[in-house]
């Protein structure tokens, strides 16, 4: 090859790289539009996303299992489902949303080292495929999604693309780091106590915990708790709304089904939210010790001022039940017992018992709590959770439309600082004091990247609506997105 040919080849590579970068910055809706108009093929989108993952993953460790060749085959097939996201690359959290015959480690050495594979395809995985997404692999998660930091011994820690010394939180840390760094425009997440929202806040993306029952948990062979739901991590509200549209709906046998939306959620994007009555919470509940980080308080206060400028009625107010002493104990009387049942279920399926060296220290910490719990106390905790949900609902019934809180109680901490077994209980409580409330009530709650700290780190603001009112969340989120766009802000480590 002569010099001219070398220059032409270099120019072609540069142009391809530039085009790939431009595509990476597009959300899933825009990427799907390229495919529909014939301006890009599914294979081009998939290959570009694979290149980004291969470039970034050595730094971030967000993707722990790759299905690149299968994804390329699907992209080439010409038989992709015609859905809202045909040909768009996607990643699935390694916790739930299983595909039969594919690895399902759930962040655990016990499952990984025993070659555990999913026996069934989850209903949500079917819906993701029917929407046209092409799954490129599974993302990192703490063992069984049990803690707020994505640092499993099975795969090693995922790093935050805004600062590689910091955590992306958990348990959807791998998915949020992947979306924030532009590996893919959308990824699957789940939320049992804040697991879709705190990582989204840490990584500067959008995370939604839908209403309990909004998205099917069928077939329920993964561990299903009364507080857990599935969802998505996105960079734009229209992507989130469109994902909620195709993913929503129960299947026969599921006992919880929120009111169906009046119209598709995508039609709520850009629709007027009206004049809302909004409560602002700028402090910890009285059950949480310490002071709220000034950056987190500032994020909520600035959000309140913006909401007022948009015509909403904003006041310092929150449900009184949040300050009751019993409220702070309910969640931790439920979670360890459900984790114990989950681990025992996997032991039964594998036909062997998990030894101390098979499980992470934080998992063992929770399992010890679960073994000490009496059956009657677990039932009482469920009753207390129901009473708490009733008291919370009364606040919305009294005339409020939204509660706005910080998503986290402090700016994103360093890697290794959220281990319960490592003696960091105070840090964990300060990091996640606002999210589990809505897992217990079943209400929808969303985090939006509305603020950046003085160090340039994203700080999330949480919005909670009444049960079944994702439409209210999407309307207000779209209004805020228009007033304070965030999707073009990308971290230092990005594709």
C-alpha cells in the first residue's frame, strides 16, 4: 500500500470513528430511526457498540458476559422483530431478565464457578426482543443484588465513568456505567431498595423504579421479593417512556397489577403536567443520623426553584410517617430473609450447599441476619410495610402530586466504601436513605441528573408519584429535561 492509499485508509478509519461517536451520542429512539430510514443497519449499530465496549470495558468493567457473535448473527439475520427499537444494541443486568441456556451468575462466585445457566426465558426478556433490541451481554452487579456497590468478588468492581476511583453504586451499577459511558443507549436494570436509582444518580443517567406490578416479574424463578421490580436505565425521557410502553403489563397468575395508563407513556413526553403540588424534602428523616450532604440539599433546592419557575406549587413538606421510628426498621426485617430464601433456592437447584468461600462477605452479613429472624417477625414486617404504604398514600390523597428528595444522601463515594461487612454501615445508610421507602409502598420513583457537584460529579434528584402514576413522573421529567437538558453531558470515560 502506497502513501496515498495509506492516507485514504486512515481518513476512512477517522470518518468511521467520527460517525461511530456521533451515533453513540444518539439515544435509542434516534438510533432506531436511523435503521427505519435505512441510514444505518442493525449490524452497523451493533458493531459500533461492540467496539465501544471493547475500548471502555477494560477501564470500567461494566460488562461481565459477552454475546457479541450471537448479537451479530441476529443483526445480520434480516428477521429482527419490527418494534420501536429494531436493531438497537442493548445490555441486560446479570440479575433477573434471564434467557434460557445463557449464563446467569447474579454476581455470585457460587453460581459462576458452578456454571449456572438460566432454565427459562423471563417474560421481560421476551418483550425486550419483541421491541427489536439486540442484547450484547450482561452487566456487572453485586452478588444477588444485595448491596449498594457493584464490587462482586466473582467479577471485580465496576468503576464510575465520571471518576474511576468512585463507585457506580449498585445493584444496577454495570448497566448505569454502560449507559453513561455511551456503550449502549439503554440497559436493563432492577430495583429492590434503590438499585436502579442510586446507580443512575451516581452515573448521571435516568433511572425509574416502576409501580409494583407494572412490569412482569414472570416466571418468578429468579428470587422475587415483595419490594423488587424491573426497569430500565436511559439517558432520555422519551427512551424511558417508550421502554415502559413495550415492557408494561402483567401475565396470568400475577396478583399485583397497577391501573393501566390512560394512553401510551410516550404520549406523556411533552404533555403539560398541569400545575402540580409538590413536597420538597431537604433533610434526612429523623430515623437517619447525621446531616445531609450540602451538594444533595442544593440539588433538591435548585430543583424546587426550577419547578416553581415552571408554575408548580412547591413547599417544604413530606409524609409524616417517614419520621416515625418504626419506619427505619421495616426494610431490613424483610430483605435478609428474602436473600436467605434466594440462596437456599439456588443451592437446591445446584444440588450443593454454598460454603463460606463461595459467597461474598456482604452476602454472608445479610444471611446471618436472615437466619436469626423469626418467621413471625417476617410476617409482622410485611404487615408493618402494608401499614406504612397506607400512611404514605394518605399524603398523596391529601392533595400532593409529587415528593421530591435527594436520590442519595451524599456525593458518590469511593470504591470500597460501601461494604457492610467492611464496617461501613454508616456510609451505606447515608448513601441510600431515601430510596427504599418506595420499594415498600410500591409507588413509582425516578431519579433525574439535575445537578453536578463542585468536583464535576452527578448528583441525582428523586421524584416519587402516587401508585400507578408513572404518567405524572414522565410529564414532569420531560418538562425538566427540556428546561435543563442533561443528555449531552458525558463523563470523561465514554465511547
